[in-house]
C-alpha cells in the first residue's frame, strides 16, 4: 500500500524504502497504482541523492570485493547469485529514480515504460533472493559494491547521460556476459539458476531497448546525432571501459547497434 498520489512522491517512496522485501512490494504497488490511473503525472518532490539501504549487505569498494572462485563450487555459485541479486536490487531504485528525476521532461509513455521496468527489476530481485534461500543463503549474507548507484550519482543532472550510462552501457554489458554465466551454471548442474537468468535476460533486452528508444527520442528532439552524442557521454561519464566481446545479436534486438559502441571498444 502507498500513500502517495503523484508519480514523483510514489517514486520517492520506493527510493526511501530500505528493507528489500518492502522495496519489492513498494515497487509493485507503485507500478500497479500508475497502471490503474491512481497517480497524477506530477513530479512534485525531489529524488534523494542516495536511496535508503538495509543494514546488510555491507557495501565495499569494488576493489575490496572478495573473489568468487570457480563456479563448480556451491559457495561460488551462491556468491554469483548474491552479486546478481544486488544488481537487481539497485536496479529497482535506478528505474524509479529515472522516472521521478526526469519524467517531467517526457510524455506519460516514458513513465509507462519505466514503471514496467521497475516492476520487472523487483521481480528479478525476488527470483534471485528466492534462489539464494533455496541454496541455503539470502540477500545480505555477503558483501556487495555500490558501483551501479555511483553511475546514477554521476548522471543525476542529465537524462541523456543517465540513459547512455545505465541502460545503454551497464545493462547492455549484462547482455554480453549473461549467456556465458548461464552456461557456467548449467555446467555445474544448477539448471534452476540458469533458468532464472534466461528469464531475466529476456526482460533486460527490453530494458536496454527502452533506454535506447528514449535516448533516440531525446537526441532527435535536440537535433543531435544519437551515436555521436552517446560516445561523447560515455567518454565523459563512464569510469570503466567498453570492451568486447559484445553480444551483438542481443544488443541489436534492443536497437543498440554497433554504430553506437564499436568506436568505444578497448
């Protein structure tokens, strides 16, 4: 249940909910309220600089994260599932922050699409947390890093930068590496985890497509070359490297063609 009656306040509510289960429920409730026409398309409250976070997991600098080990061991598979669950947990906040911070720059269709993305990220987190529990662990049992939210903070001033870095670099990278991760789970006999990751990847293709579509919409409105401006923004705001191998097929399904990223490859 949510007490907000505007999109902005509802998104803020999700971001300020720390408990993982409560955040999942809040994300689903907000998306449902929007779908049912119970939220006014108004952005009347600021988004927080930092979302509320639970006491666990402990957040470390990426360089301090322990090595996961080889996927053949149950411990390493749990570590991978935990890392993926954390990505999906932060992705809930990324979707609702995108709406609440930038939604007033776009028609209601923007909110439609990213509300669906936010609800799906909540479902992905719930799936992975359930799988962790089936494996004798849970979200928060291991440390995690906050690199994804650092990308959000870096792009909090510019929706084009946010779209370029989060869905079109970070989520696109997931399209590149998930097939190999699925194969490693299958090779270790963990068919259930592999099944969950296949389901998540199918949704993530659409999430990258949403980012690409709205990036194209905004750059076209401004009379900018979308691939050229994408490359400028990635060089300016992305602290990592854009490196192969690329899943060109999945990226192409999402509308993210090689003209965007080939020149950035290192």
